[in-house]
C-alpha cells in the first residue's frame, strides 16, 4: 500500500547565473513518471532572464510504478476525489522542502515561484494556494486543478497564476485548463492562460517564452535578501 514520504532529498538544481547568493527561488515540479533532470532543462532556458535565481527541480519522493521515474502519488484512479486525495497526501513533502530552502537562503514566499508540468502542475496549484503567505506566482504546464470542490474553504493565499496547455494534449485534455481557469477566477485569483495550437502533452517555444516573461514579471517585485 502506498504511503507518502515526508522528505524530498534529491533532484537537480542550477545555481544563480550571477554567481552570487540566491535572491529568488524557482521550484520546478515534474510530471508523473519523470524526474528533476527533465524539468531542469526548462530552467536552462530561463537562467539569463533570472540571473539571481536558484532553480530547484527535486525528484518526487516515490518511485513510479512504471518506468524508472518518480511520482508525487500513484495515478491508479482518476476520479476528482482520488486526484484530490493524492495531491493532499503529497503536499507536505513539497511544503517542507520549500520551507527548508527559504530558511536556508533567508528568503520569503514573495521571493519564490512554483513551476509544474502535468502532475507537477496539480501539485503546484495544490501547494501554492494553501500556503499561508502568497508566493510570487504559479506557472503550470499541461496540468489540472485538483480538489476544486474544497478549495474555497482551504485557500489561504492568491498568487498570480499562468496556465499553459497544448490544444492537442491527449494525456490531460485542454478542457482541464478551462475548468481550472474558471474555478480560480471564481475565487478571485489573477489567472492568465495560453493554448498552443496543435501541441500535445509538451512545452513548446511559445510556452517557454511566456513562462519566462511571467516568472520575470512576478519575481521582479520581490525583495530578495
């Protein structure tokens, strides 16, 4: 029987391109069956725009049942209730990891952004909306909002959100973006979206560019150390 692991200890990272101490943290959360190495590739595209940022791409705590990657929780059921339970069970590991890194570098939530892909987007939205202090922003690729039914009673902060999705995604249909956008706007969040025509379950050049612009914007106003 699966049980969540409470501590994230491994993964990939990119130190600030400036060579100085981190002034910002961008935490990247990979998708089901993937790993931190996969998402750190995004950070390499963004470093020049955020030279003072530390990019962290941890592996999820659990080995995936398929392949050699990792999972935030097992995707053995896809009902809204099952997805909500999975995200809630995995969230403490991400919260604890982020808390450790903020304390380590003397930063606050306003200096940090979450980026997710697929299952990682589900985690970014779950964690980011339930932290007591707002993050600088949440960027989600090819994902979905879990636990929407309970979110009104659980939301604790409202950071800006950018959701990006492929119109031809057959893994997480683009309808998930529209559902998430409607739910988040209904709770008073600032939500931006972009749909890439013809794109499947992936990130294209337009998505990379828009993600970079969003992170640069939301992190520009943070105080740093």
